[in-house]
């Protein structure tokens, strides 16, 4: 296999795996509520900032926390896990404040979508208030003695990219095994099929919704930390672009489909990797153009279910 092709495939799979990991958070919440959680991008951003602070990062010269630095510096891997847990906690707070009251009142799902958007805007503005609008970098030296690049089939690939792909794959496999093989995973599937019937069968639907939010927040936090390591944290709003791309992945793979989110993420990542460097500014146009064409052929997404006809 030509070296250039190996390089292209690994680049595409690395980026696509992050899109997939991000979109899984959307997918979990949509599967149980039928609503897109627009605050997910802000939780992703928080994961990056949490990781940056926990490894001993120093806040810049703007914001209320200007010059702040924790009195300790954790290893990157421990910081990443703790950042994921912190992001999961924030996601649970969002569920409790923005979703649960509306759900208990039987409000229209559109209202939950609006409140999630409001929660995301509040979080992003809070980050900017505390940390400023400047970018922060997670140094690759946080990885310890790992080499900067690896030789794979003659192609020199950044170690960070290989780690992104490996960690994302491990998390997807673990999530799939949990959903398919555990009692709580089966309960989550039952709630996603019919929450009222699941409740009648003794399943605590509210608890499963909280589990979906917590898992989605954890995955977003991990993805945020990894992307921050790979390309830096480009300010409080850097999660918006990934949020939009995650929505595209969600729709392409099929609303509520975990395998679809993975497949959609990898396809969009590979599509972007195929764009020549001289036209890199058109990557979004290529990926969304591909999404548009696919949905014209299969409106329910690659692995989604066809919507029933209403008469």
C-alpha cells in the first residue's frame, strides 16, 4: 500500500473517530428522549479545559482566573479520565436543570431543545468569563516519553493521531459491549424503544435518561481533552464546530443509532482527509456536501430506521 494512502487513511480515521466519539453523546440522549442536546458542544469544550487545568496548565492573561494554576499537575491520562468524569457531572446538572422539569410537565420536546441551547450558551460564556477568549495548548510533552511520530508502513504518523484512534475505538467497543451485554444497557435500549412501556415493566426511565446524559458527557469530555491535545483549545467557542460536525454525523449515521454514529464519523473523517492540502479550507463543504447527497439517497441515514408513514 502506498505511503501516501496509509497516511491519508490514518489521518481520516483519527479525525473520524473523534467525530464519532462526539456524536455518540448526541446519539445516547436522542435515543432516550428524541431530542438533540445542543449543550453537548459546551460540555466537550469543558472537557478540554478540565484536562488543561488538571495537567497543571496556566490560565492566560484574560478572564477572572487570569494567571491561575492548580498547585499540582496530574499525568495526562489521569487528568483525561477526571475531565471526562467532571464533564459527565456537568451533563447530569444540565439534565436536572434544563430537561427534567420540562419532562415532568409533559412539555413539547422542542422546548427541551431550546433550553439545552440556552444551557450551552451559558456554559460557553461562563468559560469565557473565567478563562478568557484566548487559546490554550495542551503540550504533547504531557504524553511522557512517547515519540512524537510513529513509522507505520513507511508513513510517519503523529503519535497523538494513533492514540486518538486507539482510545476512541476502545471506548466505542466498551460502550457497545455495555449496551448489548449488561442489564442496564438492555434497560437503556428498552427506554429508547418505548419509555412508557419500559416504566410499566419496572424500568426506571428517569434513571436511564440520567445514565445516557452521564455517559454522553463523559465521552464528550474525553473527546474534548484528546482534541485539545491534538490541535489545541482554540478558545471557549471551539466546541461549536465539532458540535455542528457531530450533528452531521448523527444524521448521516441514523438518528439514535450507535453503530451509525461510528460509521458516519469515520466516513466524514475520511472524506475530509481526501481533500488536498491546497483546498483544506473547503473541508467542511466537502463533508456536508457528501452528507447532503447521502441523505437524498437514504433520508433515514445509513443505519437509521425508515420513518413510518402517517395517514
